[in-house]
């Protein structure tokens, strides 16, 4: 039986490229303050206060990005603009509350890393380990908050627990983050922004089974509804 045009690999590949590109554009629009700061100011500790405030809107933007990519992994089809801003609105309050606390801690650790690297080198590995732990927690937290209605406290607990329970998934998520870091180190700085939707897609694809397991264990039909349909 011959394939229709929409079933052919080339068509599907072009469609996914379109989805990634358009979602990325809306993600960058939601982070326009940081993008402009990144272009205007040098990414240094001296400008940390500028980038701290510039990255505050990144929380809801990341939540929307993960939600859209999660829908793509499940339904194989999205409406980039409509879905992105719909999820942005739905997840705004929980994501901004979680992100403000998380980003503040990360910013403090980055400042500590700079200081210890210059003054107390023996503490540097400790700060690096803490940064990695917080990043791994974040890689679970955003996918979870896009699928369940959770309190910030529970979001932290579930994310920490999931890193150990789904250790294989954690390692694959970590490899995705390392890939982004390599791109940042060896490509023009702005290039990483065009890889965010692809990275989010791989993370959400990798987390399909963990999220299904969590849904069975944690979702309460009377109080916790799935955000995405």
C-alpha cells in the first residue's frame, strides 16, 4: 500500500523542523529581555544582576516549551503559536513561583563558583556538584509541572525522588544538558537558543514512561488533572 504525502519521511522531517523552528521563535520572544541583554552585555559576573532580572521570565517560557514538546511527543502534531502561549498562560503562576526560587539559588551558586574558583579552589568541586544536582532537579520539575497540578513544595520533592527512581532517564537527561553546554562552548553563544526546542523534545520523549508512571502513582482524578490534552 503506497504512502500518502503526509506519511512520507521527508514530509514528516520538514514538518518537525517547522515545529521546532516556530516553537523556538516563540520561546525567544518570551525571553526577549534576556536575548537583548545577551546581545548588549557581556556574560560576566559583573553583569550578573542584569542577567538575573533578564532571566526571570524564563520560567514560564521553559514550562511552555516543555509542554508543547510534550504534546508533540504524544500527538505528533502541534500548533506552535497557539499551543505555546496557551501553555504559557496555564502554567504561568506555578512556573514563575518555582523558577524564582530555583533561579535565585542557581544565581547564588554561580556567584559562589566564581568566588571559590578565584579564592577557595578546594570548594569549587562542591559548588559544581550542587549546580549539577539543581539542574537535574530542574530537568524533572518543568516536565512534571506541565502535566500535573502540583504545589511548589511537592514539585521539589517529586523531582528529587524521580532523579533516583528513574536513574537511566536522569543520565539521558544529563547527556542532553551536556550537549547544550558543548554547543554553547564551541558555537556562537546565540546558537544555543535555536537548539532549545530540540533539547526539550528529546527530554520529553525520554520522559514518556516516567511521566506515565508518575501519573498512575501521583495523579488524583478529583484534584490533579493533566494540563495537556
